[in-house]
C-alpha cells in the first residue's frame, strides 16, 4: 500500500482482482478483461477511452499497463502481469488494434466507426 502522501497523488487503489488469472480480449473496438471460469467482465474499455499503454520495459518485462477512463473508476491505470514473456505480445497487439482502428477511420472518417466490424 502506498504512503499517505503518495495516496493523495495516486488516488485509491482497487486490488479486488489482484493476482487473479484473467482472459484478455483485444479488438479494434475495445480491450476486455474477464474471469476465465464464470466469464465475469472485470473491465471493458472502448479504444477511444484508452489514453496510454506501455509494456515490456527492461526492469518490468512481465507487466503491461494502460490508462483508461470508465464510469466506475474514472481515469485509472490498469496493470496486467503477463507471464512467460507475453507482455511484449500483449502490448504489440494493443498497438496493432490502435493501428487497425486508425486505418478504419481513414477509410470511413465520419461517425460510422461504431458500425465497422472488428478485424
């Protein structure tokens, strides 16, 4: 747990799902986290609500972090531990989803993006 001074900067931490195995689904429309057993949705962040993603740093090779805004947590940093060297694959896939979404936008720049199917 962070110190009192750090808590005032970082805000509250939600550790409800800490250490839990999850399924991660990345598409051009959203990033979805759910429990593998009962398929409970932990988080569903639309791509336009994700403002930053990073992973595979030399000192934290097994972690991916992304910042997203949602009605429950407002703007929050979500940290995923990806064992077996998967962090680089996860961050690359998120990057590919952003790139594909941008390519879709270039083909259809109006507000029709929500009707474009995931690739």
